[in-house]
C-alpha cells in the first residue's frame, strides 16, 4: 500500500492513496495500451528510477489495480478489471492537461504508449462515423504508430504498415490536434511532413482527432 494517508474517509481521498503517488498513473496509462514486461515499462518511462518503478508496481498490485501474469517464458504486468476502470479517468485527465501543455521543451519526448493514449483521448467517434475508413501511419519522433479508423472504431498499433496517409511530426502535433494550426499551414510550416498519400487526408485526421486547448 502507498505510504500516503490523508486521514479522510472519502472516495477521492482513497483513489489518491491508491494511484496518487508519482509515476503511478503513467504506469496505468501505459498498461491501458497493453500488458508490458518490466523492461518495457522502464523503457517507456525513461526517467523513472528502477527502485521507484519496482515500488509502484508492488503498490498497484497490492491495491488490486494490476497483476503479474505469465506469458510464454516471461512475466508481464497487466491491469485487472478494477484497474481498467481507470481508463475514462486517465483519458479525462489527459484532455484536461492538454489545455495547459504549452510549447514542448527540448528534452521532452513522445513515447508510443503516451501517443496512443493521446490519440484515444482526442478521438471523435461521432465525426469518424461519417468518414470513410482511413489508415494513417504516424511517425512521432521515435514512435511509429499505425492508426486505423473505421467508423467509430479506433485501432492503434506500433509500427508501420499499409496506409492511406503517412506523415511525420514531433511534439508540435499538439498544434494540429488543438486546431491552433490548420493542416495545410502545418505542412507549409514544417510542423507536419507528409511522407506518402494525398495531403488532403491530413485534414481528415485533424477532424477525427481534436482536443480544445
């Protein structure tokens, strides 16, 4: 159990005691994308000290948020059903924090799991439902994602693959998602580089994935 104890009988207080320690919700965020080995979690959170990662995993396991599970010859960490109930909370916090992100600092990176959850947060199924199925291959720094949108369904997987539009973008992708910069201007300004496919599909991407800043 986490050491933090607020001494109040309250649901929010209890939630913060379980997942309010530093790094805890980022571990949950990455596990919402899928089960991860210890080394994969460490690689996705490059600034977390090893002893803190081990401590958070133990605390979250004791709280019933995650469990250790054997997969072939390795052990992975995965969320329990109770842990997966945090998904709307994580998405809502991501949308709330998006409003205060500002400009990226030089040392800040985009990880595959962080971008996957950002896309889930920004996804507008009611808009996508009226658009043709589209596959996007996005390169966000070192993170490569294949983003498939079919009606109100979204699937995000690591790696490249057949796509209608392939593009590269850094942390400045938030300017497109927020609507701060229009798709054609984003291309002209070098915020987005279209690698293959018609440029007009970047407008479809911006309509499908949007968060007000």
